[in-house]
């Protein structure tokens, strides 16, 4: 919902987004024109965290490759040796509700947890048993890295070629946060170099262009987006990459919470007591 679209809606007073993130909405336009924007701040912390670990386990135990082999009647072990999570180091970028639940799950696997966050909370670190470090140290020391921070101007391409060069050889990279946190071209390079031996992605950079082919024919579809789409199709064909279609949130329970909260947001706005406002 950019300024061009919002400008065509002169009577618009309120936007209810069925998501926590709001980078798809032109917030500057909304603030300038008095449009209230309400989100769903919490609905699936455990849901997304569980999906992140589903991706981790699928890669660490080569579940997808094993399934592909067995459905063709091949039950050999060759090339399917995985690794234990116990004793490995998990790097968590962002300790919002989802990141915190990821840490709780990781402790159940007896993993060491390193965390990078702009707002360290020593009491939380003590409670959940993790260590705060800067991003460079997290990248250098983690066996598995999982992203759980919002997409902003400052976090776009947070993980780029320079970041990949700091990582341990053989790292797994998981992203259930916005796709733009990872530079797709740099990820492809890191996979080719063997720095990243597996990527689990529920999101992709410019994924909306893949979802909607008509977007590719629009005037807004520039060379940068086209390049990202082509790179995403390369990722789709790689055996060391598992991509799910933005379904980390999609459990029965989480969707029910989203719908209930969204209806409540709209009702409260109509009553004159808006809630969960981000603008």
C-alpha cells in the first residue's frame, strides 16, 4: 500500500493489517493524512518459532533429500548423514516474542545460544540462559543462524556478502522474518562457496513478484526486482535450500488469533477507542 494507491482512497480512515510487520504500508503517508494503522502485535510467537525449527531439523537431518530418495525406492544411507543439534551454537538475531520462543526451544535441544539485539535485556539473558554478542561475533561463532528482526532501512540486506564471509564454514541459515534481510545474490555466492551448507527460507526477497506474475509486467517492476526473481528461481532448484511459501504463521491456532485480533481492532476503532496502533 504505497502513496500512489493510498492517494486514491480519500475517505480512508483506518488500515487493519493482519500481520505484525507493516513495511508493506507507506507509514509516512498515513501519518501525514491522519490514517490510523493497526496491526496484530502477537499471534504466533510459538507458531513461527516452531516452523523455524522445522526448517532447521529438515536441513540438519536431510529430511527432504531422504524423502526424495525413498519415494523412488532407494533406501541407501549414502550422503544422508546429518548432525546433532545438541552442543551446537544457535545464533538468534532479534529477541522479540518469536526470537524468545526460538531460544526456549533451542535450550530444549541443549544448544548454546548467542543473541544479537539492539536492546539487550540482561535479565532476559539470565532467565533464558543465553549470551548477548554483536552481530560479527554471532556470525563467526554460530553453527545455525536464524533471523527474527523487522525489515527497516537499517536492516535491509543485514546479511550480505561481508556477513557471509564472517560465518563459519558449513553454517545453516534460517529466515522466517522478512526476505529483504538477506541479500539473495550474496546467499547464492555463499552456497556456491560452501560457507552456507543449507538455507531454510520461509520468505524471499521480492517474493511478491513471484506470487503475482502481473507485477512483472507493471511499470514499477524494475531491473533490480527482475534480478531478485531470477535469483530466487535459482534458489528454488538447489538441493541445499528448502523454501516454504511464507507459511510460518499458518497454523489453525495462529490464524484464529489473527482474525480475532483484527476484528477487535476494527471494532475498537469504530467505537472510538483504537488499539494496537502503529500510526
